[in-house]
C-alpha cells in the first residue's frame, strides 16, 4: 500500500478530507521520528513496538580491496508486532 492509498483510507475512516488526514499522518510521523531519534521506544497498543537501536562508529574491513573503513554511528529501528497483530496475520 502506498502513501496516497493509506491517506485516503485514513480520511474515509476519520470522515474528513485527504488534506486533513495527510496533515495528521505527517504529524504522527514527525512525533515518531523525534522519539525514535531520542532513542525512546514507541509502543502502539494492538499494533506493536518500534525500538531504536544505536550502533556506535566502528571499523569494517573490505575483503575485496583489503581496506578498512570507519562506519559512522547510526540508529536503526526494529519493529515487534503486538500479539493481536501476529494472530490476525496468521488467520
């Protein structure tokens, strides 16, 4: 599902226009991104948990050319679905 379809479905569910739904989606994404950037886990009941994982800078060795590279620190996000979502996906 692409963003346009998701926004349209959200607008229908909220009984509003797509511009309003898009603003709400953008606000939600902004809040999630900020909390995850601050390394806070975000839990959405019935849906799941978004857990940020910080990787420190580290050296990686390239086997092809024999060089080592310094990889900068990064944050990745793991998603763990709630039991309710897992059960509905299996049905």
